[in-house]
């Protein structure tokens, strides 16, 4: 897939190692005195390393690269912790424990939220919806929500009703959480701002998981058509027959078509 990823200019690199320390994902290591991106799927494309480089040797590029893999990052960081603990334990004295890996950058760390508990005392689904509305509760069930950051094989995709929504849609439609997010795994994006082909990532998600249905929520503006086309292309290329629908919202928050 074509996506944003870092590129290191080895000629400019002075070997200070600041970028490697700043990278939450462990994607950068020092090799022969130079910073090196070890694997494309370790890089989340957020660029925590960029402002830490004193010689401006790191920049973003758009190129063919493997999707960010949170699970691979987790395993790599755990391995590094074990190696470090092994070095410490090679000497005398108390052994250093291996701490559980807590994830990389907080913005990309996978998380699941159980929203069913707040609805258990409701006598009906409609009553539960009204309770959530009156208490103004979030219905978001997982993190991250950005299409380009979501792990392809995240456990919350198993048996999920997938919502693919335009970034702006939740701001336009007042009851978005209860009308669309509730009961769904939510992914959002804007093809105009991200300038990536979402269809590749969405195809992998649909192909590799037991997705029950797909709902696409877009705005009436033309640029939102890219999100709809990407989702439809992903459904087609996944080779699966999954129920789907497109909901179009007006700029003043009305449902124009569903």
C-alpha cells in the first residue's frame, strides 16, 4: 500500500541516536553509527522522531510500504526488553524483571471499551438509546479509529459490524454516536486530507476478519465520494458477500440518503 512513512538521510545523520530514543515503536535502530528504519511495518507514520533530529536528516515520504503492524511492534519491543534484562542479569546482584509491554505511541495503542454494561438495566433497546442520549455517553467501542492507524488483525474486528465514516460526519450529525457508532467498530478517514488509498487497508481488514456488515457514512460534498469508492472497492476485492449500505449526510446534519 502507498502510505506516509519516514525516510532517513544517512549522509546527514550524525549518529546521535536521538531519533531512536524518541521512536515509541522501536522502528529506528543505530546500525554502524547511523540511524536506520528497521522495518516498514514498525513505523506508524506519526513522526515523533522528526523534531528530535538535530541535523534535519529525517523526512516524511509517500511510498509503497507495509501497513503499520501493532502486534509486530509489540513483539519487537518485548524482545528488546528481554534482551536488555538478559544483559543486566548477566552480572551479579538481583535480576531485572521483564516488564509487560505497554504499547507504543499512546495515539496508536489498541484499546477496547465495553459499552454494553451501561445498557444492561434498560428494558428495551430504544430505552437504552434514550438513556445514553440523556446522559450524553460515548458509544465508541475501540481505539484507534483512524483507518490508517487501525491494526488489520485487531481482535475487535472479529464478528464486527463495521462503520466506515468520514471525519466530518460526526460533527455534522448531532446524534452520531447513538445512530451510527453504537454497536459498531468505527473507522474514520478523509481521502482529501490523508491522500492515501484506503481501499488497500480496508480490503485487508475485511478479508482477514469476520466482518458481519459494513455501513459507510459520508457527507454530501464530492470529496467524500473517495471514501465511499474505497469501501466499495474493498468489499469487492475481499471476495466476500457482506451486507452494506451508504448513508449520505447534508452539511446541516440531515440524512439525505440511506
